[in-house]
C-alpha cells in the first residue's frame, strides 16, 4: 500500500472573529474574489486594487496577514479592451486556501462561479461591512454616492436597494450604466451613510465624503 503523507498548514485551523467576518462581508459586495481552485479545495481570497490605493491594500494586509503566506505584490498589464492600450498597475495579495473562508464562497457564488447577493444579507450586513464596501467599490457623484454594482443583476440591485433602505434607512436608486446597473445613494441619505461608516473609514478615502 502507498500512503500519501502531507503536512497540514499551520494556519489550517484559524478562525475568523466577528470584526473580520463583517469586513469580508462588505468586501465581498465589492471587488473581493473568493476562489476555489478545484471543487474539493478550500477557499482563498484575493485582495486587489489599483496601485494608487496601496495604502488601502497595506491596511487590509495588516488585518489579514495571519491568513497569508506572502506580502502584497505589484503587477502590471495592458488594458486589452477595444480602443484601450493603457498600462494598468495593480497591487494585490492572496490568503491561503482555508476552511474559514468557505462560508463566503458559499454565500456569494452559485455553482457556475457567478456572484450574487445572499438571500439573508439583510440579517448579516453591518455598518462596518457597509464602510468596507464603500471604500472598496464606491465613489461620490455630485452630492450622492455610487456603489459599482454592475456585475450584479437588476434583481440583485433591487434587493440591495431594499436592504439599505430597511436596514439603514438609506434611500437609493438604481441607475443604468454601460455594463449594467449601479446602486446610487441619494444626496438626502449621504449624511446618514457617512454617520454609519465614518468610525471605520481610513483617511485615505476621506475624499469620497469631502472630509478633511
């Protein structure tokens, strides 16, 4: 008989505290990618931003470094879209593939690997989650605030709008954009949004809310 021996990672049994779960929940609504490299593997998370947001990636790495094997790395690529030849410089890091991240893969992805909004998001999203979503994938527009949600279906955008209204008293609209729909927080609710998320904002993103 041949027996395969392997060494289990020292991080295999790591768990997530409540704060980290709230942060991941918000990041999953944005650009965070939860990957399973094969059906039987555990999940790893990819954190990636433009190099201009290196401060933000360094902040995230400081939070999740115990779950990683390597520090953030800078990468570059050419934009291959028609009419585009820009050089894109990014900074990213991966966690290890660990059981503690499987719940987020199961919550946010269908069997084909397409992201969707969890049915129970209204029960688990918190102001901290909202803050990291805003930092990760939001921007100011006029006196209002957009979340870049065009990767979600119109139905999911509608669900998000209802959750933000019912959970946080935020009035939102859904605006058509080139690649889909984006969620818009009306100017009348922007102060409410800021009050909710300000305790968790890092200074790098104060400009999104015209803060000094």
